C-alpha cells in the first residue's frame, strides 16, 4: 500500500469532487496507517526477543524418554513381524484398500491433495529450515539448524534402509490379493510421508523454548502427522500398516535425538572455530585499546608538593609535550573576585633590529 498516493489530483477545473471520492481517499489513508501500525507491532515483538536465551535447556535422555523409546521400538518390531507373517494386519490393509475411501468421500479429495504436501520432504524441510535459520541468526547459535540436519540425516538412513530392505509394493501395484507384497522391489514400507511429517514438525516441539510451547507444538505436530498418514491411506498410496510403521519410525528419531546432542555441540564449536580462523585469515584490523587518561588530583593546603608524572603523548603526535600543570596553593576564587592585573611592558618579543620607542632611526648612507 506504500506505492499508492495519499490523494488524487484532478486536472479538470470543471470537475467537482463528490463525497464518494473523499470517502475513498480517507479509506486509503486509514488502510495505510493500519498496515504501518501492524508492521510496527511485529517488528517490536521481534526486537524484544532475547539473544542467546539462557533458559532454554537441552533435552537429556531421561528414564522416561528411555522407556518411551523402548516401547516405540517394540511397537515398530511388532508391526514388521505382523506384516511378515501375513497376520490380521495384512487382511485389514486389503479391506481398507477395497473400501476405496477416495470414492466414498470424493468431496474432500481436492483438499487432501494439497494437505499431503505437509508430509513431503522437500517443501517441509525448506519451510522449517527457514524458520530455524531465522532463530539461529537471532540467538547466535547453530543448534537449531544442526539438530534439523541430524534428524533429517537419521530419517534418510533409517527409513530409506527399511524401505529398500523390505521392498513392499503399494496398493496400486499389488499382485496377489491377501499377500503381504514383501520383497518385490517396492519402497513404501514404512510410509515416508508419515515419518517425515513426524520428524519435521516434531523438531519444532523438540526445540521449543518453554514447556508450554513444547506441549502445544507436540500436540500440533501429532495432529498434522496423523492427518498426513490418514491422507495417504485415503488416496490409496499406502497401506494402513505403512502409516503405523511410519509413525513409529519418526517417533524413534525424535526420542533418540538427545543421544546426539554432544555431537551437535562439538559440530557447532568446530564451525565457530572455522569461522574465527577464516576471519583471522582475511586479516581484519583489530581495534587497539584506547590510552587511559590519568585524572589530576588536587593537592590540599599544607600538603607537600609531589613530583608530577610526565604526560603521555601518542607516538604519531608531532606536538611538543607540554609541561605539567601547577595548581595554585590557595583557595580557588571566582573571576569576579580576582584583582585585575595590568601587564607591564610590551608583550611583543624582543628583536635585534628594532629600536625602543622614542628613538629616531639613523639615516641610511
């Protein structure tokens, strides 16, 4: 709105502005003022954010977290075993596939086509990395970005290895009805969309600065990842067991992140040291400390005079060093109380060729 003028100039002298034109002008001014106030409020909130907050604690691998990690790992192995032996879970996968949810509720198909993007690795990683990069710049730390990079690296290694190792085909490429479709060269088990949604949005809760924010972000990331997983089942791109295993795979990565905190701290220190060496290699001038000025202390009456110390002068100064300042022993009087002193004689410096006043200069030959 800053590009629009505040008023409208009419060049036709016969045209008379009506109430509608005046109201339009006032609306433009009000809109611009409201936008300016909102931007000022946003920047004011950003300026109040502290740099390098000291109250942010690094999560540790507590006993509670170890219990959750063990339970999630047992759930992960149970899902894999249930699919391998073609148990009731595989029969449930086929029943959901034959139900065809995208045909039962076609009115939400267009919305879910866009909603499933929240589980794609590329767009979500860019959005979350932009936010965490801004936080790293504001707090002068690389921990948010390094934690995101560590979680995504673990996600690619663990989920990618499971996909390629089990080789399960998806519902659209299934060959035998009722089979588990394992070892046929597929790459959908576990669900990458679901695991990526759990890790990418859950990292925001992991890096939250307050317990309240951590609780709200944890609930929001859980709902988002749950919706992404069910969306893939609705679209028919994943079995229901793929989504269950994807949730477990993403949660395992989030629960195991405290084990990698020492490695993240060492990597941050190494990067900062590399930055300092690079700056030193560029040869930036170092600011020299200023020369301290020694205050002159007043000597009380009757005290013995001390030998004043010689004044310091810079090396580059071409001026002659001044003598020490001597203070009068008596009390200081104001200018109005002092007796005026008339200088005796002439202030002009003596000259060899000059004669005193009243003497005639001899004629030149």
